[in-house]
């Protein structure tokens, strides 16, 4: 039996009250967005309890003696009125700390990394929407609605007891346990509504994090069991007995069922999985004053609902082959995000799923989320903040840009452009846009679409202002506030990179050169009167050279060219190089300042930092 295993330690925080209505169900098992990490310690998959609701909502500061009681009571009442929920976000292994920082900056509270590729946090529904709009490194953002391992949730756990006397918190053994758990824990009146009104669509996706009992090891049938439990709950509420439908592409309530196994002491006996406890004076081969304790394999199940659909959040849309026609310097095509009726006209004109219009993708293309995470790790966002404050500008250079992912993502960060806006613009024409109206805005317990519209309007205005600032000329340096330069030897890759830059609307600040980086001159050299592009202390060089997996031709020559480029053009800059081969890295003959471990495509990579010191002038 082949199990799907992922490098995620899913937290099981306390799910708070939900108020959804009826649903329909889609079955889907497995996902290519969940990565394997065989070196992950099994403790990372352990069950973690989130702080109870009372702890979250009473996180207020202490006041002085006489005012503390009154002020704290008022603040507590205000906070209790806010709907605080528990969330979990996934990312590429190694970027969990970057993701945690992003979530914190977006308003998340109780942020806690789980394993190498997951972050648990709490927040209001508005925080959740803010995260799917702005988060650059997340792949999935989900809200916890039920957990079998937490017996304190109060969803009727004590009403169900297996014939052997155990409850859900002691683990699930078979499909019947899973069925009863889903039917009881996912409380239909709370999550799905009172059974009246139209039915919403739903998807059930099964993810395994470790070995589980045999009866629960098949992803499709596990999803089918959860679906059956939910369908039966809906039918019982509706007099006409309507059955929820299935939406494969864009479910209103996309569910993710996370299953993880553990062993528990069950009963005394003898067996293959028994553990011996010897008594006094007895050995393992003795006749036994000791006992055997059976270790039974059980499963804990967490059920999440995904806040977004249309695929992983790492897909921005600028590689889709569609020209997004985004000119942020001139506004947002007069679209009024604040008025939903006006936007509806525009969305029918601009957004559709054109599956037949797919642009070719470079075989070694980097995921957009990985590129953003590496740039944030390198401090590109901090350099942009400094440039906004002191006017000294910010420069990013990629001598081996490939399909242009690093320069494009760097420009999006510099222009303060929300990735969610690009996803919305990537789908045009007739039909509902899953990014414009994500599942979280279609839930029965969501009634604040005006807030979502305001968030989109604010994001569009920030993108417009950011692009205007980025391409403005600095009075101090007489250069653009943001300069992003890329270079690529392969002509086809150059075309892909220029297409990505154009589609994302950042062509005003990104320039792609074609040629060998060993011959790429950045100005200011001997006999060159042009101004040097590298600004001392304000330039970051990033590079993802070939390291022998997807690209295997002329690898050594590529690293030699990179070494010569860094030595000739990079003095006074900070360089970051992504490498999956330490022997190739030695070709640079440079001492690294820092190394960050990242795992992608089943490869352990290193994001290496180098400081290239400015050449000192020698008097003749």
C-alpha cells in the first residue's frame, strides 16, 4: 500500500463556532502541492492543542489599579464579539519562518510554526481574507473545523462510544469511526446551517502525514466516507432529502481531511506489535513475571476548510499565457473594487478560465512562492523599506534569470503588489472567477462582502502608488528608486522571462538582457563612462544557476561564468546563490556568510549568502 506522506505537522487548534449552511461534495485524494520530507522527526506530526478561546479573546493589557477592572471588562466584551478562528498555512519546506513573519505582519495572532512547512495561527475572517490576498509564500491557507484528537471541543464527543469503550480522542480505527466522527464533529446546524435554502458545493481532499490503520489508508475511500457522513447530515435536515452536488474545480466549501497515525497501548497480550515489560528477576526470554502491552495503530483526523480555490496560492497567473494587461502606473482600468455591481461588469469582460491558452514553462522554472521566500530571506523587502525612507534606491540583479521568476517576484514586492490581484486578473471572460470570489466569501457564515471589496480596492491603490514610486527618479542617486536587471543566455528562456514581466505589469522597472553573464557589463568599468548599476550597500545579487538535476548541460562553465561575473561586477554588493550541489558551489571560491536550507522537488537546497567587498584602490 502506497501512502501519501507530507512534510507537514498539522496543528489541531480549537475550532471556534461556525455558521455555514448546506453543501455539495467533491472527491479528490492526494495533491502535488504537499511535499515529502523523509527526514522529518515524527514529533513534528504530533497533536498540538491551541490556546482555548477564553485565552485568545482575553489577551488584553493590564491597566492601573482602579481602572483595570472596568477597562478590561469593556475590552473583553469587545473582543468576545469578534469571531476568532484557527487557521493553518502550508509552504515549501524551509520557508516556515518566512511564512510566519508574513502572517504576523498581516494581522495573525498566536503564530506558531509546525514542522518545516506549516504554520498555525488564529485570527478573524478578515485576517484570513487578508492572508489569501497578500501572502506570497503560502501554498494553502485553511481553517480548522473539527479535530478527533481534541475531546474538549464539545461537538457531542461524549455521546459516541465505541463498542470497546473508547471515544474519538483515543483514535479512529476504521471507516465507521471516521463516519461517526465526521457526522458528529462537523455539526451540521453549526457548520452547514438549518437545512433551508440552496446547497453549497464542497470538495473533500485527503492528506496523509504518516502510516495509518489499514481501513483508513485509501485516500479515495477516506474522502468518500467523510462525504457520506456530510451528505447524510444534510439529508436529515431537509424534508425533500436533497443530495448535495459535486464541484471538482471550484467548490464553495473545499474540505481537507488530514489523517495522521499514532500507536497507543491497547490491552495486554501477545502479538507482533506487543511491547514487553519485564518483572523483577525476569528477562525477555524468561518465563515471565512480566507482561506484554499491545501497541495499536490508530488515526487522528483533522478536518479543515480551504479559504481559496483555483489551485495552490503559489500560482500567480502571469505564466498562464494570458496578457493580464496590468498598467499600474495608469490605474486599474477604472475598475471600482469597492462597488460589487461595477466589478461584476468588469469581471465578465476580463476573467475566464482559458485552459487552451497555456504558455510554455521552463523545465527548471522556480515556483513563485519559493522565489518570494528566497527574496524575503535575502532581505529584499527590508531594502525596499530603506529605499522608501532615505531615497537611496534599491537594486536587484539576476545574472542567470532563467524564466524570470526572481526578477518578477522582486518587482511585485517592490511595487507593493498583492499576489491575489494577479490571480484575479489571470482569469478572464464569462463565468465566476474563483479568485475574485474565493470560497471564504461564499460560506454561509460570511456576510461581509463589502469588506472584501474594500480590501481589493485598497490593494489596487497600493499597487498603483507602489509602481509610481518604484519608477520615479531618486534625487539622491539620479536613478529609478527600484532597478531590477536580469540576464539570460538561452534565447527561449529570455522570451519566457520577458513574457512573465510583461504579464505581471512590472516592465517599467525590470530589464532582461540576453547573453552570457561573463560578458554582461553593468557600467562603471575601466574605460566605461556610464554610471555603475551596482550601488554599494544597496544592491542584492540573486541567482539560481544549474546544479545538475533538471539542467545538466555545461554546468561547470555556468558556475565559472557566475564566479567571474561576481568578481568583476559584484563588489560592494550582497550575493545570494541557490545551490543543490556543494561540489559545484566550490567553483565560486568564495566564503559563504550564511546558509539557509530549503527543500523542493525532493531536493535539499542551500540558499547561500556571500558578501562581495568593494575593491580597495591601490596607489601606484
